[in-house]
C-alpha cells in the first residue's frame, strides 16, 4: 500500500509517496480501504509550517477521507465489514466540549487519511449518508463538521434566523447549505460577480461583493432592516471588526481559523457594544458529525465539489488548491 507523507514546513514539494506493508487492525480497530479524500486549508498550513496544533514528523497527511471497512479487529461492535465510513478529525473527541486529551488529530499529531489503507479505532468512525458517493462523503469530516459546530454548537440555529457567511471557501459554503436546511436566510460576501452567482445558485439570499463594497457591514445592516445577523461565520480574522459590526444584539460570531496580520488588534469596545458572543470553533466532535449526517441524509444535501484528482495526482491537487481559490472542495478519488 501507499501513503502520502510530509513534515511540518516541508512545502508542497515535500509531499512524498511511500510504500508500506498493509496494516493489521488490533483490538477494537478496523482496517479501511480508502476510496476518497479531500483537501482543507489546514493541510496547506501543515505544509507551510504554521498549523497551530502539534504535527508529528513524517506524518501521513490529511484529515478527510471516506472508505469501506475490509477487516475487523477483536471486539469490534460499532461497525461491520462492508460499512461505508468516515472518521472524526479528532478521533478521541466523542462528545461534549473539547478537552486537551481529545486534541490529537488526524493528519497532525496522528497519521492521517491520504493512504490506500488506514487502521482506526472503531470509536472514531461514523457511517456516511447512503445517497453520497465516497468522493462526496470525503468532503465532510473537517469543513462540514466545522460549519455544523459553528451554527449549532453554541447559539442554536433556528428557522427565520439570518446568517452571514464570508467568502466562498468550503466552510463558508457548507455553512450556507446548512443554514438553508434550517430555514435560515443567508447573506454571503465574495470577491467577484462570478462567485456571487455560484453562491446564489447554492442558496444565498443576498450576496455582497466586498471588492466593490468595502463597508459591507453597512450593507448587511441595510439588508436586515438595521437589526444585524444572528450568526456570522468569520473566516481568518481579517474582517473580524466588520463581522462584529454586522451582528445583532446578542448575536454570535463564529471564529474559524487564525487571526491575520490585519486583525492582530481589534477595538474590544466594538464587541462590548454589540453584546455579541465571539466563539472560537475547533472543528467538531463525533456526535456532531453523526447529527450532521442525519440532517444531510434527510435533506439529501450534496456537497459542492470544484474538481476531482486521482490518488496519483495528490501533489498536483495541492498545487491547484494553493492557487485556484476554488468554489467547493478539492477531492482525491482512489478509483
């Protein structure tokens, strides 16, 4: 079997395809034949050397993947051979708030999913929705669960709420789709009219081109009759002050990613004056993944995929992801 390895800071050129013996599952472990993976910005952070969590040397890359179980270790009871599964990005975080003992993560301090076969503890696994292909299901573990946690893990999303999503990255698109499942309205920002049309096709009620409207938080206020939005999905931090100014009283800003240099300092009085909650999102746990999959299955939601590469093209997929600013997920197919 083969897997893609890299060390923190190695860069895309440091991705190395290595051969291994096929692993064997131990007690309460399963062997999964991987069928698809997807890329996240966190993988680029690992390759650039600025991922905030520990990364083991020569780690098998990737948090996202879906496959089928081909062998069981002793004592496995949650799954069976032939089941189609994905894994929680934090395999020890089963439910409840994050604790440091739950912080080991796939493709970071633990070997990840960019491999032909993977052995995982049965407790890490979730069944994937039946209507999704392996390629579609592989998009869910990091970006989709992060969006689900943002919108449901703190302030509960309700029909009639208004959500603001920033940009057209994968977390923002999943947040848009999930918000619409709940009957919420979505205001989105993006950088071009082409992307605006894509976001409207996915379900955004209003889209603001932030290159044409630099004070877009004022437009958000206008679109909500001066009230502001119930939740913001804030990506990266460079727009954090405008996100606070977009929030309704007692609204919630879901902070995903790390502060950019542009937002290394903010006016804390803005947060106090908004009476809003700033909530840091740390991906999500297995219980949230399972709950999200139920909602996806009932509503037959389909993830948005920008482009599919083969397993042999992982390096090319990363180079494309690094420069293309895709609308939707970049997927690796093992077929």
